[in-house]
């Protein structure tokens, strides 16, 4: 009986570890914004996640320049993302077009869709939300 209970406990423990690791790994990768104008690489940076622009349309680059960002490629637009629940991450977002940094919530809707939401004033007003899709 002890051996059966030990095996059940080990199986339960083993089942919980990969879920967390795979949820975190699912956030990593290349993601395209809803308009398809920007591709962001999400990867670990320190003990959190960050998102850096790796591709951008000419229109997106021009908008960023108007906001004061001279080179959109290489700009970190998501930073300090830390897990805040099941498939939910909280951190900071930067919108180059308006030169605004704001608290952000990232929700992994499914393996290929992220919901990215940032709110400027007090983290509750002037909110913007986008759906991003994974780029393979």
C-alpha cells in the first residue's frame, strides 16, 4: 500500500512540474501584433521575460520615429514580465508611437494567441488591448 501511495505521489508531482515549465516556455517565441506590422521576440531576460521588436513595417517604424524612437528594431516593448497566475503575466509595456510606458497584462489565450493589454493612467485608464499571434 505504501508503495502504491508513493508512486501516486511521484506521478502527481511529476505531472505538476512540466505544466508550469511548459506554460512559461509557451510564452517564449516570436509574436506578430494584430495589424501584422510588428514582430516581437519574447524570451527570458534575467528572472523575467522581455519582448523585443525583431521586425517592423515601414509604417510602424515611421510611427515610432514620430514618438521619439529612432530605431524600432531592437526596442524592448515588453519588460519585467512575471507569471501572475495561470497563463497570465504582468510587467511593463512601451508604446513607441506615443512614447508611453505602462503596466501590462499578458494572457496566453492558447498556444498561438496572446492577449496584450496595457493601461496608461494609474494602470486603469487609457487602456489598449491587442491580440498577437505566434509566428512559426
